[in-house]
């Protein structure tokens, strides 16, 4: 029997250079085969904390993508007829393998994304839960019998898979975003072509290897990799190919709008989970300890690089100074900057140079226009060129870019408000509508504000709202459709009406 120390050692994530990492794939997956780009081109996947090469993967283009689309279309002819029970069993096998290999997947994820290893392990657990959930939902995609207005007719509805789908996923959650899309699409009976972000393709490839190991048939899951320059042509083909029945995309609002327009020509099913600009509203009657705790979870997970990160902290006058003081103190004592491989680190690097420039420019603009830096405010170059200090800004005015722009970095922007209506006006003055957070101990106020906030998800006295069982998605320009929950299947099925006459 293993000792406690041996168990802890076995659970400790390994270095990416370990020869034991059998899931570190450097080829793409098309029709069950691990292949390179037809052109022979490759690109390097970099560790943002170390600026070191993690792996080299195929730099694919539209020609390669067409092969993946054809493979998914061919596989759909048989996969759609696999019983719901058998699809459920295969998804469950995939889930079991994902759980068994969670430490290796987390190690790969930290190496390519830079996020702290504890967060990577948390994401793998979260992502795996979607595969488990949809393995169960596969057997609950039920039809309906409708009472007919005429005795000679019988009316019933069936739910059928829409066909092969394209899943385009972001770099900030390279495991969970694939899991909640692929889990739902496979459960519904669809096949898929997955295009992971160029910054983080290795997690997707590891998941695909385990899907193969679980016995999911060839062509049901295909993964194509490409550098940033080929992404537009690949996205356009996925949207416009007549063989692709639907597209699911998580990423920026700007790219989402392009894909939405490209899908229009084929009147194609589309699901979009786009950018957020989450308000974090703290009223005078709030429990400030809970508010600060929720703010830390919401703001600094993945270095602030999440679509549901609190972006604008709206603090009522009476508690503004106290809240700012408390969050500054908490940041100083709990946040640890460094390489995500270190289990003590809580703040890793930003994903790439472009994101680093964006965050720095936003903070510099605010400071130049009169914002006060309470904590941080500059790059943390001693850790590497993609690290930025956790920052708190006050004296925010409307002419500052941080007032209305999604930051996607470890920056807390504190804005005063006088009353409930002003808080709502500021919170809703954005075209984004993904997530919002409210801290109040007045139950009547909670119901009023939750109803009036123009966001698809609202956390009340809670900073961590994502869970498999809940419907995830936004309103306005933050997206179309919902992921997770029983509604996560909806994007991948259509309803067929059958009328039996002359009975």
C-alpha cells in the first residue's frame, strides 16, 4: 500500500519535458489518423511564463480543414444511428479516461497557457463534468406526442442531430470549452471538427487521444491546428461549408460577429459565447468580507482572463473606501505571481504579447487621465515579459478606456455610485451582457436588481457561478444560445414533426 507521501508525489503534476507524458501530441487528428499539414508547415506552441517551446504542431489551412469536414460528414452517416445508450456508454468511457489522466492534462495545460497548476486541475475537473453530464443527457433527448385535433391523425415530434458541427474554442479554457461543446454535440448524435486556439492546441489533442482510447469511432472527433494567420480562412470554410450543419464559437465579440455573418449565407445553426463586461455591484448593506472574497475569485482566476471575470467594480459611496482598502490588503497577502508550475503561484502570465500590451495600455491610459493606482499598476518584469501586477484603480471617469472596455487582465476598476438606479444605469451601459454580480443583504433589492440587470447570468453574493448543471450564456452582444445544463443539447438538435394520417 502506498504511503501518504507517495500518494502526494504521484498526484504532483509532472514537468512537461517528462517522457511519461504520453498525451503530448504533436500531430492533428483527422478521420482517426494523426496527421501533419498537407503543406508540411508547423508552428511552435510557447509557454508564456518561460517563452520556451512546449511542442510543435501542424500549421493547417483550408485544404486540411476540408479533409476534416469530409471525415466528420462521412462519420455522421453512421454515428447518428448509434443508439443513445451506446453514445452514453462511449461518453462515459471518455469521461473515465479524462479523470484518470487529469494530472497529465493539467500539466500540459499549464505549460501552454501559463495558468497556475491548481487552476488547471480545477478546469480539468470542471471540464470533465460536462462529459459526464452529457453522457447522461444522451439518454434523455426525448420526443413528444401531441393530441391531434382530428381523430384520423396522430402527431408526434422527434429530436434529431443536426449533422456535423464545427467547434471553435478559445485559449483561456482549452479543456472546459471543448468538453462542454463536444460533450453536447456527441450526445445529440453529431460529429465534430474542433479548431482549438493557436495558443493552446495541446490540451485539445490530449483530449482527442483519450476519446480515441475510449472507442469513439474515427471521424466523430477531428482536431485541426493552425497558427493565427490561417485561422480566418479556416473559420470561413467551417461557416460556409454545406457539409457543416452548425457552428459553436467561444471567443471575442468581434470574431463572433464575423462568424455570424459568414454563417448567414447557409442559414446555419450557430451558438456564440462572446465577450463580457461584468459589473460587480456592492451595495451599502452588503457583507464586505463575502464581497471581497467573491471579488478575488471572480477577478483573478486565470489572471483575469475569463469572459465572466468581474470587470467594473461598482461600489456604493458609504462602503467604497472600506471595500477598496480590504481588497487591496487581501491582494497583497494572498496573490502570488510566478510560473504556474509552482503550486504556490496564484497569478500566472498573460497569454501573449498582444494581451500584455492591451492590459498595459488600458492601465496607462487610465493613469494618464487621472486614475489613482492603489496597488500594482505596472508590468512585473522580474517574473517574465508577460506578467502584470495585480492592480487596483480608483478615481475612474467615463473618458477612460477601462470604464467601458473588457480588460481581460488582473485589473480591478473601482467606480463609485450613489443609489440603486445609478448602479443599474452604469452596469447596463454596455452592449455586452454575459455575467453580472450583486452583493446585497436586502432580499427585495436582490430581486429588483437581478431582474433589471441586462445580463444572461447573475451571481448574487457569489463570485463563482459556472457549473455544469446551469445554463451558461449571455444576452445582447454576448452571445446566442446556452451551454451546459439540459439546454446545452439544443444547439445540436432539430425538431422533426411527423403527422400520421388516415388512421
